[in-house]
């Protein structure tokens, strides 16, 4: 999202810019979720093996 900076209060972002931002945020959220999900189940597995 290098095309638009949210510091200009006189100019609204275009629908295309907002759509691109939403796609980028969704992709980042999905990646972070997948990493956290994998880490959680890895920890559960380690705890189960320690028993």
C-alpha cells in the first residue's frame, strides 16, 4: 500500500486503494493466524509428550 498515505485529510482514498488495503490486511491477518495456530498446536504436542 505504497500508493496512498492516510495523512492527507483533504483527500479520501479511492475504492481501489481501500480494497487493496483490505486485501493486504486480510493476507497479513491470515498469515499471523496460521503461525499462531501452528505454534499453539506445537506447544500442545510438546506438553502431551512431556506427560
